[in-house]
């Protein structure tokens, strides 16, 4: 069942203090979580990746949480949390907010444990994730679509919990959730047989990094921890800079699984104390890595799932040749309809696709002269939008040009400069670019 609601205005509850979050207790609880998840969550493969190993000179392994139940690691934290509830709490039901993956984990746990639940998702959640939540939860879960961001969905879920007595199952900001996510690191060390030199984890609200980082600091203290955020949603970096969680005023919601405005009050001190390094990957490079994962490795990754490996291919994480690196590929819930945008963002990021406003004289042969005098032999027009106006001497055309290589761009720009036509280059990020493209 799906319900659409208006955006809520409810405030989230007061945060806990740092003293409420004990790293030693979090790490000690992981064995119990592994026992509860045995026979429920998949023991996902740890695979050596030839492409990433060749690109870095390191021995790179990928933890395939995209092959987990619900195609994401989120089921670990969700199931661990709900399985700890008392019979009375279970009878009152559960509720969660999710960008999609956590909702699938909660839905699966509800159906498996016989607990009724409500899953609140923002309107930006891809349809594929919504449909999977409904399928996994069956008649035990009600899907509620509300707001335009994860934070608005979270406020609605909190209001529902307060009004009904249902237990709120946080996507990342609760100790049982963090403990469940930490089982990823415990599993990796068992599969690898020795501690990795570098462990790279995607970061949204910080649950996976907080759990894995806290566990590794006690079981593999020599491992270097890297947390990877999308450049358009760096809430954890902002929290570390401020010394406490802060609300990021604007975020890019493209990486929907990591598009969180505020780091968790539980996850922040754990991330801070585990000594993780944070890096931010541009969304365009995330798209390039998604395409490489698909075309070279045969892996369907969602944007957040490609964060960790994108940090390696983007040169943001320097690794020494011969070292052992583990990247967590956190999810594979990518709607196929998004691939057109993925290709577009990748081409623009790599400098292979450019947009121009070309002011043509409204006379025969104007377009032919543009093709002959401005375009190079490997340049291709991939977009042309023009409407003739009979009462004007000139008319502007939105023109998209894909070039064969980045090296060809200076030649194209010099021919544009020499052309008698008035041509404006629309730079990514400008108002005109966002409005027209």
C-alpha cells in the first residue's frame, strides 16, 4: 500500500550526548548481532577486482553488499534492531524513514519477524526502491511517500512514532543499527584472513562507517579507514569541522542513498573517535565509476554503492602498490531509467559534452556554415533545439556537442571564438545551464 502525504514540519527529538555512545560496547555487541543475523542476512562475497587493482597497483577487494537481501547492507542494521524488541514493542509496530534501502531492510525484517511497520520515503526515492519495499514487506508494511528529502521523511516518521507508540527504527542513528552494520567489517576480516591495509566505506548518515570503524579500531587498529561522501552532501565532513552534527543547508540529491543533510548524533562521535579520513567524490565521477562497474565488471551499482570505488579511481585515496584495500559496494538498487542521466553526468564531468547557445542568422545555409566552420571531424551534435521566429533577424539554438577527446576542446573553443556567430558556452552549475539542460 502507498500513501502520499504533504511535507511535515515535525522536529526530530533531542540528540543524545557523547557519553551515551560507548565505542567499546558497540564493538562488543557485534558478535551478538552476527548470531542474530546468521541464516537471515547473506554472507556476501568478497571479490578481488582486477580493474581497480590494475588502476591503483594495490590488491583491491570489493565487498559485494549489492548482493545482500534487498540489494543493500541496510538489512543488517534493520533486522538487528527489530529483533531486539520486546514482545510488547513488537505488537505496537515499527516505523522508519528511508531513502529506499533501509526501508527494504525494515520491510524484510517486518515480514520475517511478523511485525507491522510503516516506511516513510521522500518523493525523490526511485520507483524501483519503492516497489521493492512494497514487495519485501507484503501486507506487513505500509509505504508512505512524503516530502522532498530524507530529512522530511524522517520528521514524518518521528511524528508517526510519537502519535502511535510504534518504535522508530533509524536508518543510521541508533546503536543497534550501527552494530548491525558493523557485521560487514567483521565478515570482511574473516573472509580476507588478515587485516586490510585500507578499508573504504561510503558515507550517508554515517551508520556503516561508525559501525565498521568502531569494530576495526579494536580488531584491526592498523587499518586505515576512509569514509567517502558525495561532493553534494558532505554532512559528516561538516560535522567534524564544526565539532558536532550540523544541518547542511543545501544538498545534491542525485546520490539518493547518501543524500543526508545532518550527520547522526550517535554516528558522529563514533566516526570522530575511530579516526576515519573523509573524502568527497564529485557526482560526475560517481557516474563514470557506475558505468565502469557495469561495463567492465558486470556490476549494477546505485550511486551510493559506487562511492567507495569511485574514491580510488578518482585519485582521492592514495594507496601504496602491493597494499590490500577493501571497498564496500554498499548497494545495487539502481533504476534503469536513471542511466541516461548517469551517462550525461559522466560525459559532462569528463569534459566530453558541452552545451552552447548559438545565435543563428535566420537565413538559408547558416546551420551548414556552423557545421563546416566550427565543428571538428570527431565532434557530434547530440542536441539541437531551435524554433524559427519570422519577426527576428536571428534565433538562438540550444546546441549540445559531444567531442571525441578532451584534447579536442581547445580547438573547438578557438573555432567558436573565430566564428562570426554569437556563441555562448553554458558552464555546468550556472543558472542558464540548470534551466536549459
